């Protein structure tokens, strides 16, 4: 890779991955103290992030159900 070139060209993917990492760290540190509704929201967010990351890397479009 040429010197000075940006390695991360897919900014949307990078943002999704950063959010997943941040949420994973938060859960790793705080899951035992979170309430059921907070854990449910975190799980739903992680699943959504996983789906969005999949779409970014595969080029799949969102299904319209």
C-alpha cells in the first residue's frame, strides 16, 4: 500500500464496526449491572449492527417486508 494512503476506504463500514466494538466493550464492563430492558436493547442493537455490517461487506440490499 502506498505511503500516506488511507487504508479504510469504506467509511460506513468502519463506523458500524467502531460502534459494535464500543457496544461490546460497554457490555463486557457493565452487563452484570444492566437491567433486563437495557440488555434487551443492547442485544437488538448488536443484531442490527451485525446485519448492517453484513450488508456493507456483501452489497446486499435491505429487504422490504
